[in-house]
C-alpha cells in the first residue's frame, strides 16, 4: 500500500480542558470536547447586528453574569457570518459565527465559534469536529491535558 505522504502528528486531547482566547481577553475557560458536534460554540449572553457608518456590525456579550469571568464587555466585529446550525436537540437554528484564536498545548490555533445560548450548560465552550480534525485525537479517559501542560511550563519559569 502506498503512503499518502507524511502523516501529521496529532495531539491527544481529553474530554474536557481549559483554553485561552487572547483576542477576546479570556483565559482558562472550561471547554468540552464534543466529537458529536460539527461546529464549535461559545456561550453568548446577547448578540445583535447594528448598522454603524453604513456597515453591519455584530455586537455581542460573552458568558453569563453568573460566570466568574463575566465582565459585561460588549464585543463588536464586522467580520462575522450567519449560519444554520443543528443544536443539541437536533433542531436547526440560525446563529452568528466569529473567527478568533484559541491557545491550547502551547500553540495558537484559528477557530470559528458560533455564538450560542449555553447558560444551562456546564461548559461555556464546546469544541466540535471541524476544529479537531487533522490536529487532535480525542481520548475520552483523559482531561485537562493542555491545562496541565500550561501549569507545568508556568511552574518551570
């Protein structure tokens, strides 16, 4: 059998972890790895499109007032999309999506996050297959592998 080229080394990630989102000013946010979900999502308290200087701008507030990192900060971007996404109940709903970066395993990765009402969920961030593919292998018996690596590196400094 012929080789399909060099295999990319994939990092093992557990069923849950903590990630940093430097462009959003958020650190050590609890994330759930969900191979059953295609897209990734972040808990959004409110989101709306406004017209500013003739351009559509998405304004949104992340997390919930009950979350320890909630700061009532209103984010805004012209760079967003609207997507049809199946929710955890199998119903299709329209959501806004933004592109940002996530810091995991000492590396910064681009990620697309749909803005979702996750107030009733244990994890404010859900990481789906679209982000995981080609980069990670999920080991559901493990957790906080990236967070533990970050702690070890910080303790060595």
